[in-house]
C-alpha cells in the first residue's frame, strides 16, 4: 500500500487538518519536475512548505501533549484527595475509567506522531532520491536542526517507538493506577 493511501486510512477524522499534507508535498515534487528542471526556486518553495508542515504538526502535537499532561495532573490530584478522604470504591472506579481513556488518548497521539514522522521521512527521501546523489546531501539535514519530533528513530533504521513524552505519560498513568490498587 502506498503511504498516501495508508495515511488517509489511518488519520483520526477530528484531527485530519493537523496531519502532514503528504499528497500536497508529493504533488509539488511531481509537478515541478514534470514541467521543468528542479531549480533553487523550486527547492526554496518545497523547503518552505515542508517547514510549514513541520510547524503545523509540531504545534498540534504540543497542544495535545499539554492537554494530556493537564489531565494527568488533575487525575493525580484527585487520587491524592480520594486517598486522604477515603473515597468509595465507585469513585475510584470512575477515576480508573478516566485514566484508561487518557491512556487511549496517549496511544492515539503516539500513532499520530509516528504517522507524521513517517510521512516526513518518506517525502524527504522522495525529494532526496529525485534530486541528490548522496545520502549526505539534501533536505534530510532539516531533521537534525528541527527538534519537532522526539521519536527514537533514525532515517536509516526506520524503527519507531512512542515518543518519550507519550511513553512517560503512559508510565505515569500506569503508576497512578497501581497506586490506587487497580493494576
């Protein structure tokens, strides 16, 4: 399956405008090379689009991570309060359900990050294969200077994991559940 189709099938509908515009970037590469030779103006335009997409994805990711962190902090405060006041089991169960929802949100955010990261790697590779003769040249350099993605991935190994922030949030919420005696 082509990545563009995979991306279209995998997106969260409510987040659709916040994913990489992979098809747009791919079309820029294709149409500009079909009609003429790739120029410095074309390169500048492509890099500008790429940076705009990076910023869009990075900003959205940070907003979502902030939301998750605020919820986690709130749930932690609730758990401490429940412990002090000796809350009923039903109250603990309600908090547990909210924590499981939060874990599901973290998983969706991790998938969002992996999909976008893969999209950026693929479009940059497509660019570099089309216009550069060496792996050491090309737009891939942008990734070394752009701290937007925190996945434990290198462009050459293609191994993906949760982002450290997402993984830390999962561990914290699991710890909270254990503290309540449910895990």
